[in-house]
């Protein structure tokens, strides 16, 4: 059965009027009623004709019957949650000519505003760089959630004469965390800012920086805007004032919800844009997306607070990877569904999110870009919840062939693809670039705690240009927790740049265990090509690590906290076998703890080392705890790399990042085949 959706129904249409609609939701509801009555016995298709379809509440797909919602012409159908802004008038502000337009009175906050499908910049102060908090050093990172709502600033770092300061957002970064804080008040005598929302991590002058956004007095540069909540208007400086532009503001949070046991729903060839006006509000164990007609989601994350929402101030951020920021296409209790050849852009949140009780979903060949958060977030139920109700498991999610770029524009710690608490997933042939944090993140259990994550396949992805020197502790591919059966192979990762520390290519963070890395190419990372914080029995083989800036490879710690095993406590923490490590005047290995080195806690052999600098006398490795440099002979005398060689690997052009094997490359004798194409 086919149903047609037209922006405007052709006057001379000969189609059955019962099968023609002007909006997608009505067409779907018609099919759902037919299915409920037993009159829909074949797969259905909703064919959507060219046009811009504005919605005031999310499209809702809830039935268990096969239906494809498809654009008649791919890319010519746009579903938007935006309200157009076109009543512009020119005025003078801050000595500049700016455009002014009124907005509906129901708009009470506007952190996001889109021009020609891309986010405009809220007027910020300072115009360049970041301010640093003035608080003294404190031990630890996390705050007591009951009382942390303030920090101190240096003299001149806040102007109490600013217009409507309660309308200012404070964007704060500490290490890998970024926060969006609502301004509360300013104590001039103590130079203390009190926030109207909770600060999740302790601000410290050593590593915490911030800026103010939506400052009227700072409106001065092309593509900047200021939202005036008191006058219900927006001020904007166009990049090209003499040319027309298309502007819109989002009025809903989510564009599509596929839930309530929905099955066999496919979205194909549709453009989705402009959603997520409101900052998602997390209180207690609920995540309120503030969508009309929909209640809050249950917060499934570890550490979600059991107290009532009235017991403490709201938060607008996450402790890592912006995982409490939802997707504008949301799957909850859904199976056998797909999003294919769609475009998601100009939205403040993740593009797609999967929450509890979902299985066999496919996201293929989509274009996700210019998003406030990341690309695709799989946020399943953790082991505690799955133990109580196994139906909540998330499994068999296929994420293939997607192009994800220019994301994290508002939530800087957002990640290209996140897999939390899911198993049996495939991430393949995705191109991820130009974000401020990690490219792919998988696991989400710190240490050796019980985890539902296993058998994740991360294959042939191209990940590059991440970090941009803003955040720390990131990886092109970032792993967490025990996840047997997970395999990371034939990926290309390069140009990862951190702020203080931790710009790694492949990164096994706390408790990462039983993971295989093979035939990856990793180069031009600010720190190491591979770094293991601590974990167990990981295997790294047949990879090329080249021109990474601090060292080739690094191991930080050996930790048993929480490790449970009925037999031997553990084997080797990691094994490096038959890898190529190409350096340029830097050490090959760095080991943080002497107990790891002296206790032979890891295995390394059959590798090929090559230093492009040609300098003699450089240390081969370092043990940081003792500040001890080691020559290759000392390293081998300690029992490592006794069968490894130092030789030119025979690659096409290392300086130009061409890692194809020459015909006479010695790597062919070591079991290497051609490197994966980007």
C-alpha cells in the first residue's frame, strides 16, 4: 500500500483522496488505524513529495507493522522543527549595524539560532581565548552536588553593568568536561559568580576555563547573535548584509520519536533540521526533553540521583561525551527499524539516539553535520537494570557508511558515535571528523564492573581532525570496560590534538579488557598512537603507528581494583605483536609505573621500529616513575622485543602519509597486507 504526502495536494490529482495527505503524521496515523483494524496486510510506503514540512511536535511512529517513509526525491524533502524569522529591521547596537527581529513570546531561551541551515554564534566575551577561574587548587574533580554552584573570577573578568546578566550562559571546560551554566548572580566584593544551575566538576585555576555567551555588549562580529528575552527579539549581524538569508529558530526539541514497541519503520532520503531549542533538563532520575505531548525519559546512567527533582539545582551537561544530550531522532523500545540516506543538520543535540529495549536498528549512509552535540548515541540500559529486566537490553545496532562532521558546536565534549551498554553492534565505513572530542566511544563501564557491552565490531572507519586543542583525555577510538569479543580493525585515525594531555589515536581507558586492535593506521596524534590507561589482556597487532608526537606507544597503570576472576588474577595487561612504530626523534615506548616494566606485566615482540630523524643516542623507552631512559639493548635485556627489528619498513611515502607497502617491503615477511584505503 502506498500513501502520498504533498506539501500542497495538486488540484487535478486523480489519486484516491483517502490516500493523499498534507502531513506525514496524518498519513502514518491512517496506516496505524488500518493495521489495528486488520486491514493492512502488506508492507506500506509513505511517499513524501518535495517541500519543507514544518512540525510543532515530534513525528511519532508507534506501530508494529512494516512502513517506509521515503522522499520521492532524496534530499528534496525537509522536516524542520524551526520557526522562520523574516521580519528583520536594521538598528544600531554597539556602534554596529545589526538586524533585529521579533520572536514569539513563548520563546524564553534561545541558545541556538540557525542561518542558512548552520548555527550562528552567540555573542561571546572575551572575543578570543578563554578566561581562567580564580579558585585555588583543590583535590579531586567531582563536586558535592548539594552545594556546588559558584566559582571566583579575576578582577575585570565580569562586568556587572552588562545588560540582563541572568540571560547569560557560561560555557566552562575542565579537562574532558564541558558545561553550560546559567548565570545566577555576582558578588563584586568577593568576585564570586553563583550559577543558577549545578556545576558538575570542581573549577580549578590549573585547568578550568570559561567564557560568557549571549552578552549584548559583545555583539560585534559577522554571524553573531544576541537573544533578548525581555523584549522577545533577536539581534543578528549577517555575514553578507546585502544578501538575503534564511533564518529560523527551533521550537521543539525532538523531530522524530520511534517508540512504544514500534517495528519495521524505515526513514529514507529525508532532510531533518532545526530542533533542540531548549537545553535538556536533567533532574534526579529523569531527563526532560520538554517535547509537547511527551513525558520525561528515565535517566539510565550510572550515578543518576535518586532524589526528587526539587532537592537540588538542575544540570545541563554530562560528565563525559555529552551523553545526557538526546538525539533529535529518538528510538525507545523499537526493533528492526532503519534510517537511511537521510541528512540531519542544524540541530543542537545528537542526530540520532537509541535508548532502552532496542534491537536490530540500522543507520546507513546518512549525513550528520553542524550539530550542537554528536552524531549517533546508543544509550542502553546498564547491567544492573538488565539483570532486573533482560528485555531492556540494546543489541545489534548497525552504523555504517555515515558521514559525521562539524559537530560538538555547543556541547564540545560530544562524540561522533557513542556505544553505551549494548552488544553485537557493527560500526563500519563511517567518516568522522572535525569534532572537539573523541570520534568513536565504546563501553561506558569504568574499571572491571559488570558490563553488557561485548562483541562490538569497529571496522574501516576514517577518523581525523579531532580535539582542536580544546579538551583533554580523548581518543580517535576510545574504549572503556570489559568487553570480550570487541575488535577494532582496519581503521585510519589521524590528527588528534588535545589541550593539556591525552590526544591519542587508540585509547583503552579504565578497565578496557579482551579487545583486539589490528591492521589500523594511526598517525599525527598529539600524544601517542596507542595509550592504555589500565586494562587486561588486550592484543595490539599488525598496526602502523607513525609520527605521533610524544611517543609511539604508552602504558600507564596496572590496576586490580574491582577485578574478579575465578582463576589466575590476570594475564598480561596488553600484548604488542608485529606492529610498525615509526617515530621522529621521540621514544617508542613510555611506561608510567616501574612495577609494570620490572614485573613483565605486558608482552611486546615481533615489532618493526623506525626513527625517521636518524639521530643516534635517543632513548628507546622511558619509565616515568623512575625517570629512567632505556636504550633498545636495555629494553631487550629486560625481556621485551627480543625478536623485533629496527629497519625501514618500506612504505611508499611516510612524510606524505602514504603507507602503502612497496614491492620489496619487509612488512610482507611479517604478515602485513596492504593498508586500508581511507
